[in-house]
C-alpha cells in the first residue's frame, strides 16, 4: 500500500472529514477511482477527506512553525493558507491526473487490442477468449485490467458488462469506441469492426496538443531553474546574510528544485515510445528502441506487401531479409533459424524471434502478425498495411517533439550561460546590498570585504550554477551535459572574479 493510499484510508476513517467529504459529488473523481482500481485502492470519499486532512495539517503546521520563528501573522497567515490550498489541490486531483496520464498510452494500445479481438472473432472465438488473450499479452495497463475482469467473469459476471463498465471508466475515447463496437458485434466479424480497424485519432491529437505547449513549457521550466537562484541571491544580499554559513542550506533546496522541474518535464514531454523487454540493470536506451521501432515498421510494410501478393509469412520473412536494417535483421534471422533450422512451428518461431526485440511494442506487433497470418495471410497483409500506415504517421507526430526541443536547445544553452554570468556579478555585489548597512551610514565601503567573507554564498551559487547547467542540458537531450555544467561553473567564476576586481573586493 502506497503512502497516498494510507492517507486516503486515514481520511476516510476520520468521522468529521469523511462526513463532509461524502456530501460532495465529483463524477470525474469517481471515474478515476474505478479506473485505478487494478493498481490503486482509493474511494472518492477517502480522496476528498484526505485532501481536507492534508490541508488542515499543513495550515496548522505552518502557523505553528511561524509562531515558533516569531513571524508576524500578517506574513504567516497567507503563506499557510496558500500552502494548504496547494496541498488540497494536489491530493484531491492526483487520481484524476494519474488517470489522464494513461490516456495517450491507452489510445496507442487500442489499435493492437482491437486487432486481437478481431482475430479471435475471425477464428470463431468468444469475447471471453479475446479477454483472456489480452490478459496474457503483457500490455502496460490493459493486461492488468483484463485480468481483473476475468476474475469478475469467473465469479459469474457477464463479460459484456465488464467491458462496457471498463469502457465508461477509462479516459481514452478511441478505446471506448472500440469496446462499444466489440460488444455490439456479438462475437462476429462485422462490417462495423472492419471499418473501424486502423481508425484511431485520439493518440495523434494528444501528441499534437503536447507539441503545441512544449515550447512554452520548456522555456518556463528553464526560466524558473535559471532565475530562482538570482531571486534567492537578492534576498540573502538585502538581508545581510551573505556571510552566514546558513546560506549553504539553500543548496539542496535549489538543486532539488532543478531536479524536480527537469524530471517532471522529461516525463511529460520527452518522446517515449516503448518500454524495454529486458528488466535487468543494463537496458536499451529510448534512442535504440525508437531506431528499432522505426526500422521494424519499414520491415512490416515489406512483409505486408508480400502477404498481399500471396506469400506465406515464412516465405515473406526470407524474401525481405536482405532489405532488413541491421536493427531488425537479428529478429528476422532468429525466426528463419527456428523455422528452417530447427523445424519449429510458425507460432514458436515468431515467439522466440519476438524475444529478441529490444522494445515490447515491436514484440507485440510481431506476435500479432504471426497470429493474423495463422488465419489468413492475404487478409493479414491488407490489415497490416493499414495498421503500419497509422503507426508511421503517429510516430512522425511524436518525433515532432524532438525537432521542437532541438530548435530550443541553443536558447537553453545561452540562458544557462548568461545566468551563470549574472550570478557572478550578483555575488560580487552581494556584500554591498545589505539594507541594514545602507541605512546605517551609507553602506559598506568598497575594499573592506574579502572573498573569504562571502565564501558560503560563493559555494552555494557555484554548486547551483553547475547543477542548473547539467539539468538544463539533460532536459533538452543535449550532448555532453558534464561539459556544459563545467562551462557554466567557469563562467560564474570568471564573472565573479572580474566584477570583484573592479569594485574592490579583496581576492586574496
């Protein structure tokens, strides 16, 4: 049980808060709690009560801390109230945000799921057979959901009702449309199912919307990482704390902020195509997986054309082997070796060849191709061409993020470098910006301050500058992040030394 689930359980068991929470109705939260049931056990009342509890504890905790630090109520009350509102929003919206995070993945997997149902119906199978096939297919979320549905069916619940409930509780419009068509087909391969095959649009639209907001979010994150140290430097300088060792406590705060913003940006906007099949310590990179995925789509186009012309899958693999790229030639060689070398069946050969793939999506597509060819190679060629065409277009949309990030890479580098230079100037001026000294006789005279006096601030800003250069480079998938970080650190050092020499700070 996760910490969030424990908090929701605690909130639900708190009588007053749970009573207040039960009076509120949030349809989206109810849908999210049902959708997340296979991976998280929460209820709408528990989530709302936990949000109230978290906000109340935050409010009381910050007010108590402010009283202990002797802060004025005029300052502590708005800080405590704002923090409580943020905690309430984060806790109450977490299930909905997590459900929506699955939208793109579900839309992307909907094509393969739909084809698997068509395969089962084409072979005379039932909805239960198709659900069992999905549960055994190792899809990131769908397989877990279908395993739960199978358990409900084993308890006597109709499979059609399970599918319709799952369709209404998940966020993907494409998947909902597919499931409604599957249930309405009554276990037959109908014209409706054929016309929907390969028609999936939500994944493309979601990717395009992310691409449209990518540039602005990238610059916002970089600006926060860059300008937050400047703001802290001005606050420390104006309060006269530049010589205090307590300034170094800002290092974990600012570095942690850099890491948090960068990782959240990377999770939401960095192109992510697939999960690696290997779960060990040494895993293939996303770049290797993407290269294999692209070349495998090209290979499927060749195979689909061969199948449409009347070849079997065994013959098609042998014919396209010479045209296969090095990234996927090992997969083809493994299948041919199993078929012609050891005499394995087509299903066994395809399964062993799929295990050679780096990414799970390639393995799924290869196994799907094998299953389609077991029923009809010619029909498989037509349907494969339709599926691959759609996947190629979707892959191109996803790759637009790479070009957008590449276009902004130079701006991020310049922003990191200029930030290092400005921080160096502020470090040199920091001893002379104290408001207390300014109002007590015109400020600190130039030349009476040594570098050793402000060493805590120099160490803090030096570490933060190096960290910002490194994190910004990783955020835009730049090369040599360590070199960029060292360059920013040197720029900060040179800027400080030059400014300090000009205004009379004692270097030695």
